[in-house]
């Protein structure tokens, strides 16, 4: 059976680069609760193309999310995450159409630009002072869902909304973890439905998930020993470096 045989070309120099990025992304995911998809997307798009990048990240994120969920449940705001997640799921089919029709090089550059704009906005110090209103929550969830399928990262719209607000780091982190976990299940389903779950993706997932999991665990331990300001600075710096690399390569 093809899925039980290691495809040629899986273990190569690209896998070594991917492993290094996965470790850095796992540290970010465990520490900040987000950032792993945004760190991996630009590099994985260069290595494997946008379509395989999306399904590869969706698979790995879902496998690793299990270790973060228990610690996040006590702080999550379900009345906020629920409507946003539902809107994201309903918007995913639109993102799938864009993924199939858009030029791969344009999508790769778009990922880098979106990431840099996101970081620049938060670095200005701007914070959303209003309440989390349902229309805004649903609208940003829909944008996020379509971006998940198209670029492999749906974080920027919802993360700007969450991280620029007055909530504490623990609350933001829990909301982000649960949002990614719930939407990730449906995202992977969309990818499988569209025939993008190839044997090579599964094998890379098996090889890359263990270091991703370990790095995420270490990141969790670092989060418990850090303050909120350090949490934000490290997250923004890391994402900015990844975005610049993908844009200027």
C-alpha cells in the first residue's frame, strides 16, 4: 500500500531545514500558544509548495494540539471562541477554491507580507479597547478560516483582535490554543476532501511531529517562568524574522 511505503524524496535536505523550523516553531507554540503555523508557513511553502504546506501544517498542528488543550481549558472564553471557530469553519471552502486557482509564488509572498503586517501592527503598541462584539468576532473568524486553507495560517486577523485587547496572556493563550485545535480538525477534513493528503505528507508528519512535540513541551515550561512583556517581545521578534526571510529570499 502506498501509504505504508516511504516515498522517495521525503528524507532529503529539505527535511533537515523543515526539522529546524519545526523546533523553533514548537518553542513558539508552547511558549505563546500561537505562532507555529505562521513560522512554518513561509518556509514550508518554499520547500514543498503552498498546497502541501497547508495540509502538512494542519496535520502537525492537530497532532500537537492535544498536549496543550488540558492546560488551556480553565482559562478559555467559550462564548468568544465558539462563534469565531464556527465562522472560520464555514468559510474554509472559499479558501480551498482560492488555493487551487492562485499562483503558488504569489501565495508564498502573500504569506510573508501578511505576517509582517501583523507583526508591525502589534509592535506599534495599538490595543483594541472595545468589547468583543459578536459581528466583529464572526467576521474575523470567517477571514481567518479562509486564510487557513489558502495560506496555512489563519492567525493574523484573530490574533490582532485577541492580543491587542486588555486580556491577560493566560487568557489569550488559552483562547488561541482552543481556537486552533477546534478549527484544525475541520481544516484537515477540507484538505482530505480535496485530495491533498498524499503519502509524503503523512510520512513527513510522522518524522517531524516528535521534535515539534518536544519543542512545544519545552516552550510550555518557559511560559510558566516568563512575564507578559517578555512573552510578547519574543513572539513578535521571532515572527518578524521568519516573515523577512520568506519575503527577501
